[in-house]
C-alpha cells in the first residue's frame, strides 16, 4: 500500500469500520496505529503524534511481538524528532517500557 494513496485510504476505511463494529479486541488502537503509519509516510509528524500519543501506554493491547510494539514506539519517537519536539523525545527515551527492544535509542537522548 505504501505510495498508493487510494489503496491506503480504502484500507484505512476498512480498518475504521472493523473497529466501529467491535471486531478489534484492542478497540481504537489498531486504527490509530494505521493512521499514524500513513501520516508518517506523508511526513505529517504532528498527525503521527496526535494518533499515537493517546495510546502509547496501551500498546500491549494491540498484541503482536515486542518488535512490532517497538516499531510503533520508534515511529512516535521519530515523529517527535521530525516535529522538533525534542523534550518529548527525551522524555519518551527516559521512560521506555520494561522489556523494550535492546536497540539503542541513545542518539535520540543526545538530540539538542
């Protein structure tokens, strides 16, 4: 779907409809992540933040592997950086959830 806005929008509508029908045990989290990834592709970092910030503490409800959850967190972290919200990026790095990936995020902590 990457790079094909029409297909991406159609899939987003499908995901939203499934959420409205109660077909996702995680409720609105999957649609939020879907919208955030689409916004990240457009480099609309504020929209990424708007979608992910409210659900950041509930990501385990989505399910999936630790790597998949880390991808969502790293997307938010990069959106903070892209939106020049460096204090938010630093705060996020300092409070990463227990068991997060061993991938180094130290370069974000050093952002000035």
